[in-house]
C-alpha cells in the first residue's frame, strides 16, 4: 500500500507551497480543497516534475459532514495516510456587530470542527499502526487574540489548545501532533480590510515559501509548536510580561486600520 501525506487547503498559499516542497522530497500527496481545477493542475505538474503519486479530492470542509466523507474516500481508495496536515482555514476582519454570521459559522466549521473530525479519524488509524504525524495550522493570534478578528482568533486559540493537549495525550501511542503558528504570511488569506491594518504595515508578511519550509520541517521531524520567525516568537510571548489591559490596548491599536 502506498503511503501519502494529506494536506487540506493545498490549492493556495502555505498549503500549496508545502505540497510543492514535500513533492520535491519525494512524498506522495493527497491534496484537498474546493478548487478542483487548481488541484488537478497541481497533480499533473507535481507528479511529472517530481515523479511522485499525487491524488486530489475536491471537498468543501466548511460542511463538517464532508470531513468524515473525505476520510471515507481515502479509506475506500486504500490510500495510507502517514501524515495529516490540517491547514485549510480562513479568517475575517471587522466589527463583530457587522460581520456575516453565516461566514463565521462556516469559519468555525472549517477551522475547528473539520479539523477535529479529521484529527480524530486519522489519529485513531495512526494509533492502531503505532505511527503517524499530524500538524495543525494555528496562528500567532492563538497567543494574542485580536479585536476585529474575534471569531478567527478564537478558532486559532482552539487549535493550539486542542493540539497541545492532544500531543500530550498521544505521547506514547506513536502519533505525534504538532502545531504550526505563522504570523502574517503573504497569501490570498488577507481581505482588503486586513491589509489596511497597522499590524500589516508594522509586521511585514513573511513569504509563504519560508513559512511552508518551517511547516515541512515541523511536520516531518518536529515536536510541539513552532512560531515562525523571531519577531513573531517575540510578539507571541508579549502577553506573558504585559498586563492584559495594556495588551488589549496595544492589540486594538494594531488591529485598527491606518488613518491615511
Ligand atoms: N496568511 C496568514 O497571514 C496566516 C497567518 C496565520 C495563520 N494562517 C493560517 O494558515 C492556513 C493557510 O492559510 P493561507 O494563508 O495559506 O491562506 P490561503 O492562501 O487563502 O489558503 C487557504 C486554503 O484553504 C482552502 N480552503 C478555504 N476554505 C475551504 C473550505 N471551505 N474547504 C476546503 N478548503 C478550503 C483554500 O482552498 P479553496 O479556496 O480552493 O477551497 C486554500 O487552499 C489557514 O489555516 C490560516 O488560518 C494564515
């Protein structure tokens, strides 16, 4: 049976770059996202350039039932998933009183519910084999939830809490759970509103390639969590030494939009 790395959100940004870097390292891949046309093109390109087997499954993971469907498809095709990357996710920016409730429910479903369902199903399989690695993509906002990103920050705080506790639980099972925590990354993730914030101008986005390289290393060899980049590591630790009321004022300022 061939073994595979399954990456959700592989059609763009960090996931796309991780797919390419893992193919270059000769890993077979299962790519998942909604954009089937992009995934199909990636399958052709990555398999011809790197000589690896690339499968793709088009799936909307903001519908939690589809996470189970995805697992069932993988099992029915007898694809052995040795590594799972829960990377698919999106955010929104704006006043909670005005942002779309439907969008927020989709966000919670994708960033949290589907991530938990996929982690459970694949972790159970991996534990039976006493081997496997799961990497969940959180964010620097997992450590410092930002105003105007209230629901998104909360989903990523969930991801870090879930992943770190699960890593401890599964310590003796052969299943390693890690968490990648990027700061801002140059990808289509950012809405126009996000791009106008003070945070985006003071902490310049990192190239997706560099963040993906850190992710690939963590997925294949790492333990625990990885905050990508020294600046981001420093910022993520600020709440430890700063009173929370001051911290919230700083965060509100960073998350506000530039005047000019
Ligand atoms: N960019 C940043 O600054 C940043 C910072 C910290 C953390 N992150 C996290 O990093 C991860 C990757 O984000 P990115 O920056 O690479 O963003 P991106 O370029 O927008 O990529 C998001 C990926 O998720 C997929 N996706 C979105 N909605 C989906 C759905 N309903 N079902 C299945 N797949 C879906 C997208 O594919 P389709 O549209 O084809 O479905 C795409 O492949 C996310 O979890 C994000 O929260 C990003």
